[in-house]
C-alpha cells in the first residue's frame, strides 16, 4: 500500500492537543460562560416556557424531554465549530499548522491533535451543561454521568466530520454552508424538540439511518431518563463506525489539501 495512504500518528499529537488546551484556559472566563448560560436560556424559554403548553411527551415532562437533546446539541456544536472555523483560522490565517509541521510533528499528528481537542471541548461543554441540568433537576442520576465519557466519543465524531469540511472548503466564508445546510437541519429534525414519530415514516427512516445527531439524542435521552431506547446499541455502534470512517477520511482529505 502506498505510504501516502497510511496514517502517521504518534504520541506527539498530544502536544497539539496540549497547545490548544493551554490556549483555551488562558481565556477560560469567556470560554466557560456560554455552556453555563445557554442551557439556562433554553430551559427557561423552551423547557419551562413552551413546556407549559406542551405538557408531557410519552409520559415525560417536556423540559425533561428536551434536556438530553440540549446535551447532544452542545456536544455537536462544541466539536463541530472548533474543528471548522477555529481549525481553519489556525491552518490558514495563523499558520499554526505550518509552524507545527516544521517540527518533528507529522501532518497526521497535527490533525489528530486537533480532532482530540475538538472531542475534549465537547466533553468540557457537555459536562458543564450536565451540571446545570442537574441543578434544575431535569436529568436522572447516576445514569446521566455516563454522558461525560460518551461526550468525548460523540465530540470526536463531529470533530472528524468538521475536519472533512475544513479540508475541502475553499475559504472560511464557505463554512457557512455546512453550518446552515447540515448542522441547522439536524438541530431541528433529529428528535430534539419533538419526537421523531411525528415525522413522515420515510423521514424517520432517513434521520435514523443517516443523521449523526439523531444517534446522540437517542443515547443521551436513554441515559438522562434512565430508559434505554431499543435503538441504543444501534446508535452506539453507528457512532463508533462513523467515527472511524470520518477519522480516516479527514486525515486523507487534509493530506490532499496541505501536502503538495
């Protein structure tokens, strides 16, 4: 097999992860504010506000129904936007990738470090949000604690998907397309604010087969409500296989973009 197709990943990728970690915590006051405020606003406006008119869904209070969806959305957004806009800025404008590749780090090390950091940011944000939701009493313990390790896997999936878009986008403005055409539809139609059963059967099948956020919502809802979905193992397997696929694809696409 051509060596170009074989990933060159070493422990040095952790150096890239550590570099992003250090930068993140230098501005921790700003970085930790959104995951505290965002769930409070959603819970007050949609969970408790709109929830007064919705009542219960499948015997579950509406605020408890959307709480796991908010966790899934935070995992998605934290990793996806970190590995699109932020990674693109580091790659193209700050020339951080170029500087790191000039060291013993390989390109695969740099990309892998970025992906690991995207997954870590997902873990941080979802953990903060889980704390807020626990204070409001809308998630079950201790089963909800399994969301913390799961959020790293979920974040890694969306980090890999995001890096694929970063690798093929011609300019930073073009990243608006996956944001509005990929992230926003999933935000609305992945069983987040209403059950999938209200959608047409063909749309239900499509979301369960192809939308990654649907898999996250199924798992987070199973854990926060202490009521495993029949699709729990399917969704977990889907996420693991998709993560492997997009991880390899993201490395290959970034090599095509940056190696001349």
